[in-house]
C-alpha cells in the first residue's frame, strides 16, 4: 500500500495515475451509455422504402398499413406515369442513385435495365417460379431481376352475337376455321372487317406480331437471337392475305393499337387476340357497347388451339443503388404472396400473376371460366425470347413495326418484309452477342 501522506514523489505519481484512471473509467462508462442510447434510438427508428409504380399498380393505403404492422416498414408511394419511369430511373442511375427503392420494370425493359446494372438480383423460391410463369421474362443469365405484379397475357375474344347472326354455331379452333367464320360474317353482312389487328407504326404492332408468330408457329427467334425467318414470313403472308380479303380493316395502318384493341368492346370487330383487360370491361356498361356479347376462346393455331401464349407483364425490381435493399426484398416477398395477390387484385382490378390465385378467382366466379379463359391461358404462358428479352429490344421493336406498317401500306411484299426484318434483327443480335 501507498502512504499518501508520506509526501514521497512515488506516492504523488500514484495518486495522479489513480485519478486519471477514475476519470477514464467514468468517461468510458458515460460513452458506453451514450452509445447504447444511440443504438436503441437507431433500432427504434422506422425504416422507410419508396415504391415507384404507375398509379394503377400501387397497393391501397390500407394494405400498406397491414404491411407496416407486420414488418415495421413504412412504404412511401411515388405514383409515376409509365411513360416517365424509364427516364427517371436512367437519370438517377447516372448519378449512382436510386429513383426509388422499388421501381417499375416493364417486360420490354428488363434486358436494358439488367445490362446497365440498375437492378438487384432476387432470390425466388421454386414454388413461386412454378406458380408465376411470366417470371421467365425477367430472367437473365439464370437470375431473376424483377417480380411480376400483374399479368397482361394474351387471350382471344369473339363476339358471340355476331357469330349467331351469321349462323355460326361452332367456335373456331384453328386459323382455317376462323377464316370460314370471317367469310360468313362478311357474306351475311354482319360486319365488313371482322378481325381486329394493329398495323400502325408503334409498339402494339410488334407485340401483336410476336404473339401471332409464337402462338401460330412456336418460335419467333432462334437460340442465337436471330429471326426465325420462315415462321415470320408465314405470319406476314397471313396478315397480307387478311388485309386483301378485308378481314382486317385497311384503315388500321394509321390507327393507334390501343384503339384497335378497344374495338372488341365498341362493336367494331368480331375477333381479337389482345390484353386481358377486356375480360372484365366487356361486361361493364360504362366501358362496353356490347355487354353480354363477348367471350373468350382458345387462341387459334395451324392445327388446333395454340399450346402457348405470351405475357407482356409488368414487374417490380429493386434498384441496385437502393440503401434499403433488405426492406425492399421484404416488400416484394409480401406483395407476391398468394393471399396478398388475391386481395390486391380485387382492390385494384388487375389480373393476378399467380396461376393459383387466378384459379381461386375463377372458382369463385370473379374471373370468367370457359374455353380460352384466363385460367386456361395462364397455364400455357411461355416466352418467345430464348435468352431473355434482349437489351436492344426497343431498337428491334421499332424496326419490326416500321416494316410491318410498310407492308400493310403496300410498300413491301411479305417476302420483302421478311427479308428486311431478318436483316435488321440479325444485325442487332450479332452486334450485341
């Protein structure tokens, strides 16, 4: 023991050291208390994620509150026009920032977004993969980069009342039978141009063409992303034949594709392969002039009903620049659950992406069943892109719809159109291989 009263130099030093030790100990304890308080504050701090989608795809506030109650995560919605989302994402990414934690990813953007490094890969379990067939559109190099949040697969529609007036009793199941039906419709004076098909110089002409080739022949693009010219030529020849016979209205060459599609509920056509939207709107008096007249039928092919259809769907992806990736993953997992999809589809009137949910809604009568119904088509969804949607899709689509439009105007023969389409598609494929 030290004798603090001895006045020795050693005892004074010891006293100083002891005092400094006590000060250090007190300071350290105080620091630890402050750190603990700060940690507790951080833990209690609410996590907020932002979601940028078109307003028609956003979950309602009551459902977002349910998500917050379950996870503690607040969701701030950023309703944005579909036309503006791509540019907002691009501008933000140029500055290494996220336009939002979760962003809209259209099927046609996936190649471009993934190639640019704008999306975080997602882990999706096998059961979900089997239940959401349109997931394949968002798969690149073996990884998924977005989760479909509503379906827009292609179905075929027929006006039963027009067929009845023409004396048609049996629904056509292949193209040759449909041609006979269209002949009857014209011969009986029921409708001059029975088939609704977009031919304007815009995107709907491309997607309608891809749909026609894929459902008719099965292969649009080869494994090296080049055009399957033989199948494309057959489809182009059929379009030209139907124009010449008046099955397709020649005025379609200058019409907006959306307007052409809508003709099925305006009484302007008897047959359409188009979006799922018209399944419900056809029987809505506020939307339709032909309530009770429209039904689905299997999409025709060469030998019988098509064995595959396409899905031009929209999805949610996580920005690679998000600072809240784990919270964003929880939201995507939540919104894709069967029970949440079921509730959401009813709340915002959009088609579910899960086949199991479509089946449930069909069983309860919310979604109509029958031949060519949504549930039948949902089970045969496939992708016409063997290697995923290419990053140059927008350029390719522009080339395709311009060529189709020129042929429809009589400026190109189907053979010339096929030659040009092959050249343009193959050039893009090789330049990006």
